[in-house]
DNA sequence: TTATTTAGTAATAAAAAATGTTACAGTTTT
DNA sequence: AAAACTGTAACATTTTTTATTACTAAATAA
C-alpha cells in the first residue's frame, strides 16, 4: 500500500499518500491532454497544487509500471507511454496500491475470544467482495474515458 | 465522518476513528452473541484489544442511533436495542460515517486549469457510483448474518 | 447508607500517517 | 558553461488516530 520514499542505513521507510489515486489520475489526465509534450513536475504540481517532489514520487511509481516515460535535463519532463484508451482505472487503482475496505481495528483482537479470533478474517471476506465489485466498475473505464470528461 | 470527542470553549473538535466500522461491527457482534446481557465497555475492549474509552465513544454513537441501550452503575453495560436480523451492514456503514472513495488530493487544485477545475467533481461522480455498488452489497447482509459466521 | 462498579465525557498525551521542504547530484539542452 | 530539468535523500511539519488520565454521575449490592 506504499511506495519507497527514502531509506537510511539500509532500513526502508515507507509512506502512503492517501491521495495517491487522485493525484495519479490527475497526473495521467494532464499527460493525456498533451500527449506530445513532456510536462514538467513543476507544471503538473501547479495544477494539483502539490509539492513537485511529491509529483515526482508518483511519477516514479508510474515509471516503474511503464505507464509513463520521462526525460531528464532541460526541457525534460514526463509523457504517457501507453495508449490511454487501453489503460483502465482498475490498473491505476492497483498501481496506487489501494484496497477498498472499511478498515480494521488497529490492535490485534483477543485470540481467546471467538469473535476476536475471527473478526478480521470475516471482515476480509466482506472486503474482498467489495473489491470485486469496485474493480469491475473501474475496469470499465479507461483513462481516455475519464479524461474526456474534462 | 466523525464523532464528537470533546469541545472546548464552544468549538467542536472531531476525530475520526479509521477503524470505526470494524470496531462498531465487533461491538455489535458481541452484543448479538449475548442478547440478554449488559456487556461492559471493559469486557468489549478486552475482545477488541482497545481502550475502553474508545469503545464507549463508539457506543455513544450507536446510542445516538438507537441501536443499543446502556445502563449506568454497577452491573451496567450495553445491550442491543434492535432486531439483529433487521439491522443491515449498510446501516452500520452509514452510522460510522464511512464513505467509500479512493481519496482526494489534499489541497484545492488550480481552478485556472481545466483539469484542476473539474477533477474533484469527476472523482466525486466516480466515487458515488462506487458507493452505490458497495451499499447494495452491504444492504444484503444483516448483523445476524454476519454474526452467525462466528 | 456506603462502597463499588459502571457509563459518560473532557482534557491531554502520544503515536502514526501524510504532506511539505530543502538540498543536491546527475542529465540534457542551449 | 549556464540553465532547466529529474531523481531522491533527509528531515520538518502538520494532521489524524489512538491512548490515557481524571473525574462526575448513576445504579447496585452489601
């Protein structure tokens, strides 16, 4: 559910951007509007109103999934590397590591209580079904569909 | 999406428990297992492995929705006040103020950008459809159904 | 009728998560 | 070379979530 932000002394620290999906789809929508240009993180950040470093982090994730390509140096930036009519929101959803659920209690429940012992398992089952429904919805929408609403 | 935790000088402060739904359903499942007893927040907290004060806060929310009733004083506690076969997970979902979504970017996007101007509106529409699907699923499951899995 | 156990809830503290900033090395173009 | 970028580490700040303490009021039981 996370991406690497940095590591110090061989220990990884992760940080999840809760707006990850929203930010990523915003980035992709912009890229799709200008399919021939390399857009800079500064420019994209100006539309999202977000720190450019955070934009570059999301772009790093997209690059890892080969959805975008970027060019360093002057006049560099990022552009789409895939056909936006074939990229579905489901894929974007999965790339941003989101999972639909209604949460879990933070601490491990009491294993000596019949309810505590099984609660997370039963919630998992409920949430899994939820994810299927949501995935089916998102699979039917392409980046291009989404982007054409603007 | 919240419940009142406290207020100071007429200003309300809210805090959302991210495990609110999970905690609430855990509480209700326990109550449904012992429909004739008043269970104490201490006992319930022991099953969830959570601070009793937080359990009482969720119970306060359930009381406000007339789902449970509680009794103060010695041998006091809380018990179900409704028929568990008629209470659906959708109602619990709504009582815990959850909304299914994939998040929003934190800051207000740039209104001068065509994408920034409409992004949240378009996300809203996407998320609204998601909520409908999830609600339909949750409406089909009663507390009793859920509770019988244990 | 007093001690005890419980809910209710305010206030505050602590922990965790999310977001923001600075800094700088490395690339590419002009 | 200078300038404009990406990439990413390190750290700072803010926000959210969870935990704790403390106390009042209510009900029961001894």
